[in-house]
């Protein structure tokens, strides 16, 4: 189980086997958590070391981002501090730039290397778990970079919430009808889980918020969902996708199927059907693309740019390298010739098996294949509304919404976090929502910089 000394070196203490995990998302976090449990005795004896490299000191539980954006959950309860969760691992806050698996090294930059001006550092490893996840998939749409808003991180979710409330404030205070109409038009591009849930939750929040505005009514707002395919929520049954569209339209949402965003110029969204939508809110949720780090490795990739993996979650043809989740193309043994879908449900299950398989490989035990036959797909459509597909059976309305909450409450790591989320949901059912924009959090030094800038250098009142 221990790594051997290099040839030609004098005998000495055998170095610990180092398992390097790159990525602090579902796969990276849950794999490291599983490893520190499976290898607890080996870690305590100093025979094994687990190192996690991640850009952020926390893991974001993304399925709850829409509820955090809508104010149903405190944003702090959607993230899990990695140092507390992985107390027997070494957490390195940094960015991996390249992997040379032939030499078993990864090139990483950290806050320290950036501040010291040393550039990057090299981390050697014995076993590699490459799980950088994905990045937002963008298209060469004119004006998208200037006006689009993403919805993949907690910062983006809270920023979008602040932005929506600020648009209500703007519409309430302006006398310009064109500005008011643009402020009250919210366009979401992408009909997957992220787009549908984000729109539904925020529309619910905004509908409640306008109760406190004397001159803004729910019917003054215009919510538009743009989807290039002929249906939404591709992972659920077609009848549930149709139900979702009808439910959104019943609430006044303008759902445009078989439609694309052509361009966004001068705060006007131009759609492929010829429509022009003046708007100050354009949310882009059209899917994901493989992380650029994958192309900076010598590991085999598929035509889609994902890691070529076996059913045992090992990188095909690259011993001691492992992958799972969105970054990996894992064969779906229940559907020969296909790969598992890149969503959270598979990522969580694969991460647990990956932790077991790596521990088994280090201890010389046989590995297991990843097989998952029944998939439960759930989506929230706002408070007390949802759709679900459970073992081939469609579920709608309140039961689906309740199932959505139960499923994700089980998925949140640690009992402490589960209790906090459950308490938030309970309190939200007893009290009304807190509707407030904290946009200044995005620029915390703005007020001080303005005050300091307004004080002349030779002004004695400004001296301390």
C-alpha cells in the first residue's frame, strides 16, 4: 500500500501514497470524503495522504441554488466548508493548469504562488482523481458576453436575485415607459433544469415582492423562457415536459420552443423567430462544456472532450488515473453503447463508488462496475409546485415539489447542513419571505472609496 522508494536511493521511510483529487465539486468532494472514511486507519498511520485541489474553500450544492436565489434558503447553507468536512485531507486552494500523468505530476497555482510571483508549483501524486467538472457552454452570440448573466455559482445566484429586485425598484421609480418595460422583462435562455427552476423560483419571488410596490403589479412583469429544442427538461418524460410548459404558461410565462437567441444589442434580445425583446435581464443557462483543464493533460479523451473512462471509473488505458461525473464519459451498462448522463444524480453515486474502488485498488481488492438502473428526475417550479419522474411514473404538483425537497435534503452532506436547510424550509413556511437587495455586497469598498476620494489630500478634516 505504500509507495516505493525511488531506485538508487538509500533505504529510508517509505513515502505515503498520495491520492491527488483535482476539483471540489460533487465528485471531488464526495470521493475525498469516501476515501478518508475508507482509509482512515491508513491515513492515521501516515501511509496514505489525500490532497484536494480546488479554486474555492467550499463545495456548492447546486440543486439548491434556485431556492437560494429566491430567498427560501440562506446562501450560506447551500455551501459546505471543505476544511471542516474533509478534516483528514489536505485542502489546497488553487487552480490546476496541467497534468502530466506520465510523470505523475500536476501543475498548480495558489494564492501564495501568485503573491510571491513564483507562478506555479508542482504536486506529485501516486493516484489521480480528475474531476474539474464543467464550465458554462457559451455560443458566439453577439452581445452575450456584455449582457448575459450565468447561473452556475452561488455568487451568480445571489447577484441575479439582487438584480431582479433592483429592476423592480427601477421600474417603480421611473417615468419612462420604455425603461420600465425593459426593467420588468426577464429573459431566460435554456430550458434545462437550471433555466426552468431558476425562472420558476425567481418568478415566484418577484410575484410576492411586488405586493410591496404601490405601482408594480404581477401582470406588469414579463417572463420569457427561450429553448432551442421542441421541449423542456429533456431528462423527464415528454408528458412531464409538456406539463411544465403548460404550468409555466398558466402563470403567464412566455415559453418559446424551437427558438434561439440570435443576438443581444443595446439591451434588446433578438430571437430567431424575429421577436425583439427590450430587456435588462438576460440569463444564460444553455448547458455546460468540458473543463479546459482536460485538454491540458496527456489522458485519453472522447470526441466530446470528456475523459474516456471504464465502468469501474478508471481512465481507459491510463493506470492510476480515475474520473467520474460531468468530466468523464462513463459507459451506461443499462444502455449499451451510451454514456451516463452528466447530471448530479450520477455524479453523487459515481463519487461514492469511486472512493470505494480507489481504496480497493490500494488494498488489492477487486473493483466494482458502476450500474444504476432507476433514475429519479425532480424539478421545482416554485413554492409547492414541481414535476418528477420516479421509476417510470410521472408525479406532478405538490407531491413532486415535496419529493424534490426530500431528495435534495438527503443529498446535502453532513447532518449539520441537513438540519440547517430543514430549519430554513420550516421557518420559510411560518414566516413571509425577506425581499431585499444587497447589491452593494458585490462592491463592498465602493462607499469607502467614494468617501476617501471626496477628501482632498490637504484637507485637515480628512486626516487621522
